[in-house]
């Protein structure tokens, strides 16, 4: 393999691929603008380039991979771009391409950004709320209503994103999201696209909490891109890959691989940890301990990293930055895996394409390991076809089995489940446009509201609401009047109908669709196998370690200041993110038309401090005896699984959280789990570094 990597002809081919990738990136970057005329110019250029590649394909099959990467990018933007002109242009082109049959055209394997959440529950890409209504979503508890829902017309920032208003708006189909969004939500989605060139599935789900979404995006951008921190951007991405691979989070590994390669990362490092810089390799034991047993971290672990050869030793600033990166991505895996975030439509697992024309997603375009596997697979397919033609014998599984979800070896080694499914609809399949129904919703069948599980969950929820109303402090009377006076948007104002649509958004049956969070490659190649750290729960009576007392070291008093000292501003951003996750609320549980407002503060605190407790972190002034009043056994089990083994989460787990909750409320639970775990990991790591 290494000999193949060193061949001169391969180096030339690699340079050609890199140049083609950069050209495509530059062309599509022209769409990351607010100006409608500028986008139209870029759209024309992209269509011209793609048509040119189609013509070349007739006499040069070598251009097919490059063409497919263009088509995959167009496919993603045709569904997820917040600009309707871009979606409409690419949908029309792909639909015509599919109908003509002259070019192998990828199709979306799913429309919802989550395995668990129906697209009808996701915020629309367009601002669809009326002037007389307010959109309900969690916001900081001290904010009574959205300040963005009614005054964005006077906001020059928000107003600048309305250039497509002059277009004749296409009918809002289900593929853009079924929940009306206000201008603030749309502004956040547009900003993400303009900054990143992608409105990711993760952010579409995180848009349930737009105020948190805004803070989180600022924090993650600072952690990954800040020019004032010592580690190179590609190193930061690789540390993220190491952390997410440890959690078996394919979605984040794919996203980080793409960014790593597009920002100068060494493709050889993607072969595995042993091919990476030796300084990064030394960080692997720290990643494993923080992921599995952070309470076993010692000062010696940190001191060892700060000693050794000059080229391999970590200084204090670098080590603190690494701890922030590891904690951020380990905890982000809890949210991504807990919410069942699906692969991006242009990444492996997110599209349908016949195996004879298969490419392994845009994230693998410059990955030599996956490209070698792809080339070998094409040779095998050609051999099978030649054998079939010579013998007259044909088995349909020869060419299609490798493209089904049940395939056990899609990648180079120890990989599971193929993501690029075969087109099972036949050559006459139509390309889904904005008026088509969302087939994903058919997979997310709610359980019957009369089932025993649903009835028990509803009973627990009713009891919890009653308990919260009795235990909470009186809420300001003016706030109640403001909330009750709003014309709140809700499709679930009838509690009798709410249970059917939100209690359990998926089927309870144990069929093949129950498997989610699939892994398409050998992620363990990014994990150090020489260090044995078993995945075990914290044991309070274990003599080998003690509980971490927040009275001795806590994020607010020590951790935040330490991060700010070495990474100015990063500590404050993280602190804002923690406070936001813990404070946002829409003053309801289960349905938005409950009698009176419900202060969910005790429930949010119970979830947050239960996660800390699972990781051995104790807040002495919290009354843990009250936790049982708010968290039933089923809810505890769900929290523990998302916190400790999120890669094993199933549809069954999502539908049995112990309470009757809306999809966004379950996502809020995951958000609290993410925030609590991140804070715990930061406390463990930073407290040790502070002693050195």
C-alpha cells in the first residue's frame, strides 16, 4: 500500500484530484452569498461545468468520479440550501438528469436529518410564520417571548437575508421541513450556510434551540478556527477525529475528515493513528481515558505529555487546547448519536447510487485508503459482470448486495454497514422535489396512544407536571400574562391528539430499521489499542479513586478562568454555552397548550446533575434525594445510555424515555447530557493541568 502511495503516477493523480476538488469548492462557494444575482451567476457556471463533464463522460469514463462529486453536492443543496433559487435550480437539473438516464444520478436516501424525528417536526428552511403569531421554541428562562419574531424587519442583519423574497416562492413542500420557522431561526440557518457552505443535519436539529444554536456555533468555530490558539487547524480536526472515533460516531468523523482534508491535512494520517504525527499519537491514551474513565486521570498522565523530546512534548497551552477539543467532541457525540443524526446527503450513507457508478462520498474524495478500496471494488464488479456475460448466468445480488444496508464489509477493514444504497426504485424513479411526500415519515410510525407503555409514560408525565407546579417558585405574574396572551403556534393544541404524534415517534418493532448510527469504515484505526481502559461505570465505593467535589474545583470558579488565561475568550464562550443549555425552556412539557406554565427548572437540573453524578462529579449543595421525584427508572436508563454508550442507542430507546415528550424535548435532554458531560470532562482535565 505504501509503495502504491509513492508511485509517481499516483502522485500526479492525487494532484489532479486535489485541483479538481479545489475548483469545485470554489465554484460552489459562489453560492454562499446573500445576493440573488451573484448566486445566479454561480449557478450558471456550475451547470455549465457539469454539462461539460457529462459530454466528456461519453468518451472518457475517468471523469465519472469528478462528475459524481458535483452531482452529490448538488443533491445536498437541492434539499438543504436555505435559498430557494439554489434548491429549485439543482432539483430541476437532477430531475432531468435522472429522467434522461444518460448519467448515473444519485438520489437522497432520506430527507429528515434524524433517524428519530420526522421531517414534519423539523423547522422549515423558509420563514413561514405569520405576522400575528409567535413561534414557540425553548429560549432563556428570563425571556418571555422571542424578540426576533416580531421586530426583525427593523434588524439590518436579519433583513439582509431576505433577498430571495423577490422570487416567486415555490410551494413549501415537506422536504424543506414541516414546522413553521420565524425569521430568527431562518437567519441562523442562512448564517450557517454562508459561513460553512453547508447547513448540516446536526444544525437543522439543533435549530430546535436557536439561542443555544447561535452560542454553540460561536463556540465550536472558536475552538476549531481561532487563529490565536497554538494548534494548526488540521491538528484540531484530527484530535476531533480521534475523539469521535473513540465514540464510534461516524457522522462527526466524516464531517471532520472533510474539513481536515480541505485544510491541508496529510492524507496519510487517515490510514490510522500510527501514520499520524508522533506528538498526536501520544495524546491517544488521554482521549481514551477521558472517554471511558475520566475519574482515573492523574497528574502523571498530564506530566508525561509535557515531557519528552521537544518535537513531541506538549506545552501547557497546547494541552489545555487539546483537553477543550477532546471534551467538546466527546460530548458532541452524545448529542449527535442521541438525536440519531443521519449522514449528510453528499456523504457515504446519505444517497442512493447504483454500485457500478459508486463513489464513497465527498468526505473520501482525497482519502487514499477509501479510493484504493473503491478502485478494487470496481475491478471486482467488472470481473463479476464479465463472468456473468461469459456463462450466461446472472445473480442480481452480485452488483447490488454491496449497496444495501445489510452489507457487512463496505470499507477497508472491520467496517460495518454500507451507506451508499442501491437504487431500489428502478430506472423510472422520479427525483423528489419540494412538493413530494416525505417517505421518511413512513418509517417513523408513532406507537398507539392506548398501548401500555404510552399510557404509563403519559401518567408519569402528568404526575411530573403536577409535581413541578407544586415545587416551583412563583413565576412573575407579568410573565404569565405575556405568555398566556400570545397566539402560540402549535399543531398539538389538543392533548388527546398530541400523544399519538409525539410520545413515541417510531415503531417499537425490532426490525432492520431499528439499527441507527451506523459505522461505514474502521474507526478503530484512530484509537490506540496498546492502552487498555475498559468502559466501566463510576463506582462510589471503589478505593482506587474518589468522587470529584465541585466545592474543591468547579468550572465557574477555576476552569473558566484557566481556559481564558491560555485561550482568551474561549472560556467565556463555553460558560455561555453551559448556562444556555441549562436555562432554555418553553415553559411546557409534552404539549404546548398545557393549563398554566410549567417551570421545568427542577427537571433540567435533575438531568444535568445526574449526568455529573454518573461521571463521579458531585455538587454538594444539590439535593440528590429530590432527583427520584423527577427522574423515573426509564428516564434514568435513557440518560445513562446516551451519556455512557450513545453509539448503541436505538429507535426503541428513543421511544421509551419514561415520559411523554415531544421530539424537541428529547433533544433538549440530549443537549443537557452533552453540556453536563463536557463540563465534567473539562473539570477532570483542567484541574490536573492547573497543578503542573
